[in-house]
């Protein structure tokens, strides 16, 4: 099967970079292996060699320029940050992030908020897809809980084996656009991928006690979807580490930030300070205490993961000094 560059997602953003190296041939990365890349262009898929960079520097969805020996010479600047932190690169140049959960014990608001922060930080449009709605007695309960996370959030409860439901999902990523599919194992990602792409990947069952499954997808790959869009399939992830994602976290919890702006004190910690608008909202029931705690947890995690090596060493050094001071004080008291 052959595609035009436009079909593959080529745009003026990449064309401007190609103009500086017109003798090279553009490829879009469709798979990343340990020793080589697979790239696609108007001539189909081709193995590409990387001489100056490890393959780990590249992500599915990247655009590269190669010479006539199919050796990668340039990695083009990404249109967006991708769908993961630099230390956990998942995909690049993604337009839509399909966040997949299911209408069973896998459903987890904290995990959905984490994925939403990731989407906002990467500049992707988030769409929450709730699978197995056909096996659930009350799928609206899960939909409403997900919709409560942000105004105008797109939430699609579906049966991945129903062609009309799958068309709803496909409609959010049109020809030439790229979507990434993320979610924990056991939520029906592979079934959904098969329906969206026409592939026939194997699926695996889930444990009945916690709705968790085994990882069926083991490598990232870029697949053409049946509507002309592109899909990055990723291994199921049960944990996702945030890095330099403060803006994304703040976007997901914008309701809390808006309340914080009306607190009496600008440095309010939203604990027991007088005039705290956040605590007032909790007392009136308009803000959930658990949501506030989830915001604090993500902010702390992002700050810790994003600190520089120097900052980390300074923090550890200060902690070490504090511990030694406490121990020395204890010894002094025993002598007395």
C-alpha cells in the first residue's frame, strides 16, 4: 500500500525543515526496533539505519530525513512534545490522544487525570474511550464520572465490537491526522485497535477480581486506520511518570486554580488558612476533597521528577544535614 506524504501527516511545519536539506528523502517512523527504524513514504515502508543516534532517540510518528543509502541524517522538529515525557517517550506528532478505560473495576479517576495532564502537556486533543459498555449494567455512571473531570470533555462509552460505536471513535481523527491509544492492560485496547485498523492482533483475557489483563501489545507501531487516519498503538501502561508537566496538570485541575486565585492570601496552601476559597468550596460540596488531594499528589510528583540533578543533590544534602543534626541532638540529650 502506498501513501502520499499528506496522507502520512506531512505538513508545512515539516516541509519548511525539509527545504534546508532538499537532497534527503522524508520518512515517517512507523516502528522502532533495537537496531533499526522502519519508515514509510510514497514508496512504502523501508528499514532505516541510524548511525549517529541510538534508536531510543526516535519515536513512532517522528519524521526523519534519510540519504540515498536509507541512513537517517536528520530528525525533524516535532510538531508537539509527543505523548510522554522525554524520559518516557511514547510517540511524536500526535493530534488526538485516545485514553482508554473500561466500565468495570479498571475505571480509575486518578489514572484518567494523569493521562489528561499528559495530553494537555503534549498539545493533543484528549478523548476518553470507555470500553465494555455493553457488559455493564449502568455505563452512564462511568461516563458521568469521567465527564466530571473537565468541562466539555469528550467521553465515548462503546462496545468495541460494534461497528457504529467504532465509527464514533474514528470520527475524532480524520485523514492525515494521528492518534495515540493509551490505557492499562485488560481494557480492550487490542480489540479496539483491530476494529479501527482492520488488523487481527491477538487479544488476552483479564482477571475477574480486578479487571487487569496481560500486556498483549509489546511494541509501539503506527498503523493506518480505516478512515485514513493513523494510530499509534502502545503497550498497556499501569503507571505513567509525569515530567515537566505542570502546565498539563494545571489545565486538568483548572477549577482548583481558579478557586485559589480568590483565596485571601496569595501563598495559601489550602489547608486551614482563613479566607481559603478552596476549603470553602469543599465545605459547600462544590469541590471533592479527593480531587484536591489528587491535584497535590500530581503537582508533587511532577516537581520531584522535573528537578535538575543539582536540585536533587541539594535537596538530598539538606535532608542529610537535617538527619545528622537530629541524631547529634539526641546524642547530646543522652549525655545530659
